[in-house]
């Protein structure tokens, strides 16, 4: 399965230096708890990655540049590659309603994102790895496809044997008391969850302007 394997902190630095308002810090939360600590690269370094990067001397961002940066930001947040993201957009464009909201709903409905939203992983990258290692079941069947789309009524559970592992004991402790989106229902005792409905835009706290992405693909 193709995926990005390079340094991820530079992605946040790029968005903070190029795509944000002056002085605004953009965090994509790609490294879990580290992003909330003083070790976060955005907190320590304000310049964009690369040689001779200087935030003060950056050129004015064009409208196309804003659209491109917003597309890159959303793609990196959910950890999908360019072709995957484009396929999601075309699928969203065929749905009723607003294309931007439909695109967000499709990305939110990915299994790895659902695991992350249930707080059973500290980042989407960790959630993707746990799914690939077959630690979860969907409707009673073990799965290893992070991009699997969750639909209303689907049940997600941690495999019985995995619950006793050190990793999941710490993750289940991490999940206790944390907020779960309204479109999901989580049972802490049974370590199971159910999809109550498709995620609406109001349920998604991802800080992106999806309309810019629609404009990018509508050129």
C-alpha cells in the first residue's frame, strides 16, 4: 500500500509558513500527543522547511495558491495520496448536496479516521497501522483496509486478543472520558463502537475551507 514515509512535522511548518494568515500556527496533528507539547515543530520553528526559507519575505499568495494549499492541507490531515484524494473528490461531486461537505464526510468515514475519532489511536497514522495489523473487526469480521468506508449501522470493535496487549491497554486508558463525535457511539466497557449516521459538516471539526478545494478542482 502506497503511503508517505517522509518527515511529517515539515508538513505543519509548510502550512503555517505558506498557507496561513501571518502569525497563525497551523497544526495538522500528525504525531498525536507530541503536537500538543512544547516539542511540536510548529512551536519551535516558524520558518518553512527547506533552505533559505524566510516567512517575512514570502510572496503574496494568489487565489490559486490558497486553493492549492487548502487541498494539500486536507489531503495531509487525512493521510491520503494525490490520486486517492482526487478520486474522493470525484465521488463526492456525484453526490447530492454540497460537494465540499460530501468530500469531508467521505474522508471522515474512512475506518482509520473512525478509529482515530474514537480515541483508540493518538493519530491517524497510528490508527492506519493498527488497522493494517488486523486489530479491529467491522461487523464481526477482521479487516485490514484503512480506507474502508464506514456506513450507518456498522459496528467496530477491538479484537479480543488485542485488548490485553500493552498498546491497547494504554490506548483504552487514553480514550476514557474523551469526547466522541455525535455520529459515533462508543462503549468503553466492551470496547465497541457503532456508526449512528453519516457525519454532517457540523459534526466535523477539521479546520479547512472545503469550498477552496471545490474551486481548485473546478478550474
